[in-house]
C-alpha cells in the first residue's frame, strides 16, 4: 500500500476501479475531488459502468417533504436509508409506477381542454437527473397497470400500459407507441404484476375465483395461465419476481399459526411450491390485524414487505431462507430499484 505507487495510477485504470464500486460508495468518494465528481455525468464513464454487473439493490418509496418530492431508498447491503431529491423533475411528473435497470417511470393523469382526459408518462434516471416526457399514448385512458423492461444490450426499454379495453407498448428504440392484443374475454387486470423472463404476469382483481394472466413481450399477446389453486388468502396476495421466478407472497395459516408465506410457480407442472414462511414471533408482530393489507416487492433473491401504520419492514432472503427487520420504514408502498449510472431515459 505504498502511497507513491497508488497515487500514480493511470486515470483510465482508476476509472475502471471506481466503476466497480457500489453506487453509494462511489458518490461518497466523488465528493473528494472534482475529477471524480465529474465522472457522475461523464458519458465515457457511464459506458464503462455499462460493462460492470450491478450488485446494488434499492427499495424505493416516495415521500413529500417541504413541498418537494424525495425518493427514499433502502439499501439491503448497507442496511440504511438514503434520500434522493427529485427537484429536477417537472412538478406534474406524478408518482413512480414502474422501474427497470436504473430507470424510473412516473405517471400523472390530467384533465385537458374540452374535458379531454390524458395520462402523461415521464422516464428518468434519479442518479444522473436525466429525464424525458414520453409521447402521448394512442388512446386517452387511465391505465390500470404500467410496467417497464430494459434491454442491456441495446440500451433501450419498453413500457407496457394496459387498461380494461386496451394494451399499448412503447419502445424507446422507435420513440413510438403501438396497439397490442386485448385481454382474454371476460378478464380484467390489476396492478398486482410481476415481470419474469420476458413475460408479464398479472393477478385478476377479483377476490373470489382469482386467476393468473400472462402477457408475452415477444408475441405481445395475453393468455390465461391454468395453474393449480392460487395459494394464500385471496384478498392478501402479492405477485413478485424473485430469483428469476414468479412468486406469490400472501397471508395463510400454517399449523394453526397466522403468518406470511412465499410460493414459487413451477413452470413445468404449473403448481405452487412453498419456499419460505415468516417465523411465528415475527408474524405476530408484523400482522397485528388479520384484515390489514401489506405490500411487497421483489428483486433477485430478496423480498421486501411493508404494511400500513407500521414503521418496521421485513426483508426475506430466498437464498438463505432468512428473515430480518428493517427499521424506520416509511409508511408507503414501494418498489425494487437497481441504480445504474449508465441508464439513459
């Protein structure tokens, strides 16, 4: 660790080392000198970051503070909360509804001239503060769900926007929308969705006789998945993607204990397999009232759970089957986010 050796590293080699740092560590170091600070907005450094596999995971929640929106984020690796200001976005950007590979999508609903309703969509990278408003959708409607998928190879992304009657797909490669297939006859969709291996899975909103729908991003068609009986209580199911699989996180009773379980969908047998169960003592504290809703989001091997009127969240690690508390959790629904400097709206 001779300072004479390390202080004379070539800049390109030093940049490669910085590109491998966790994103929070990079921003701490960026305050030490002007050149490192300029890297945060350098296209050549962003291209270098694009070659590095991301290990960072954040679970984001949006709050209002002093009439200004803030993105509150929890890092499981650092086990701490961070705040990212969103002052760079226009005041009418609305709320975040989707995320993919370093990008966040915000949506807001407006009443235009002649009582014409329309929905505006904005895509941004909260780290670089780059943002853009997307072109208007083909149909003026309030979408039930908005989901996002990014392609690392082409540095492009798509948005799937669906409502009761229509489905539209936006491609950043062409900067245009196109109409896609309608839902299966008699079916409706909810915001309870999970994107896994190029397929968007969605639970229908019926609390009775709930079913699972799937939208193929390749073929742009909807189908109904005939799985085994959906596990958990029908009013308290959450659909997430975790470890490359579709999962349901829901309330249930196991051995006369009221708890929360995690089930994976077996793609071959189309049956659900239990992979995790919240410990009894934790469940008794987390599930204070049986009728209370809870929210969850998943990314890689982690599932993050929060509920109303509680300042404690729960983090479940699929790989180790371990559960742990997340203190000081904002009382708002959130989503999983992968921060990346190279993401371009």
